[in-house]
């Protein structure tokens, strides 16, 4: 007996965190699933100061820390200086649910670029345009209209059936005076903030479990958005919450936007029901999503000495949407943006 090796652990640990503090750390971890730095901020709000390393050790001691994933740095980051200069919009992807409940839930996320504020988060059974438009209108009515929206080349923002990619939904956004920006194909890092938002959402789903039906998803997403905006500390905001940084847009949503006024003296024509424009007795294809809309026609001479036009540039509101070769009738998209794709001589 006397030769047995005794444990070297101290009988008392005077510097060990009080059990009630450990209990509070464990309770917060179980509720939110967050790491030590975010939990430290929550505890500070309650007047309880614990170093992040101490919280981390508590989580390790109770087997509540898993392997942490590291993200690769973004190649390109958008960073706007004011709220509502840019919103990022994207679908999270499909979560399967019982067929009797609709089959799938596709969360639609709308995120303010500057404040990281979740402007909208909706659980949809499909990504169709009508349902998405209702979500956008609801967000516009609550928060106003942004200056620009960044989206990907997917449904319902982008069409593969017309040459410029416009859909009736993207035209609807343009009528609100919103500049449309698309992320590079195969380069989701240009939507880095909304992708990060989706990773946080996925972590919350894993932590709490998936709802069983579409109504449950909608309620869950509303609560997630509240926690994300008002409770969860955000490291990119110096551990502040997005709600403390965000302010609504001063530009109100107009359900009946006025007809666009082109510059005085512009050649303006209405597209026909097939999205074609008539010029000197010939019809040229522009974009079916703009059928019936007024567009500006700009004849262009490539060579200054030429006495005939070589091209037609077609502009809808601020955006040049087509470049038409008059000799061949070939119609192609110019580089998207508010300016002409080349220096022209009229």
C-alpha cells in the first residue's frame, strides 16, 4: 500500500473558475453553439468577465469543442462604406423535408454588405420568381431600397434563354433604380459575406437540428435572423452586433415606379412583344424580358469617316443591354454596366 503511486493532481484548485460560472458558459454553449470569443462577449454583457482562453478550457474540459474548420482567404472582397450601398442576395441551398410539407426548404438570404445585417431570411419551397419577388418587396417595405444588389448567375436572377441574362425579376429590380451586379461564374468568393452568413446558418442547423416542415423552417429562420442581427457578436464589426450598425435606406419602395425619362433628344423606341426593336424597316432582337419596354437607340459609326452606321447600342435605363451589327443583324451583349462598352463616334 505504501509503495503505490498517488495522483499528482492537487486536492484543491484555488484558481479554477467557480462552478456557477462554468455552468453559465456551458449553458450558453448549449444554446448557441458558439466559440470562446463570442461567448466571452455575451458574458461581458451580463457583467461577467472571463478570458477567452478560460472559456475555451472549460469547453474542452466538458468535451464541447470539436475540430474547427479554417476558411481560405477571399480573392476579391467587396467593402461598401455605407449601409444599403450594396445588398448581397443568394439561396442557401435545399434542405429536404417531409413530402407532405412541400419536399424542400430553400432559404433565401438578403444581407447588407456594410453592416452584415440580415435584411431578410425566408424559407421558400422553391426559388421561383413570384415568391422571391414577394420576399424582396417585403424587405424593401421594411428597410427601403438599396443602391445595388449583388447576385449569382442562377435562377431567378439570370436567364440562360436570352442573350443578356435579364429576367422579368431583374427588370423589376432595375425599375426600382437598383444597379444589378453579378458575381463571377465559378467564383463565389465575390459574395463572401453572404457565403459566410450561410456557413453560420449551417452551423446553427447542425447545432439545433433541422425543423420537420416548411412552417417550422420559416419560424426557425426568423429566430436565427433575430439572433444573428441582435445577439451574435460579429468579429468583423469589432464584436458588435449588426443591428447596432445598420440603418434603413432613405429610398422608399415605389410599387408604381414612374416611366424612365431618357435624355432630351434621345432616340427612344418601345420593344415589341418578342423583345425586338425596329430600325430603318428591319427588326433586331434585344431581350424578351424587356418586351414592351422603352429603350434608347444609339447609332454608332466605328470609323469617323464612315457615312453609315455600323452598330446600334441599345440602352435600358442606365444599362447598355445590346450591341447590334446592322450589316449582319447579329445581336450580342456588351459588357454589363452603366457605361458604353467602347468609345463611340456618333
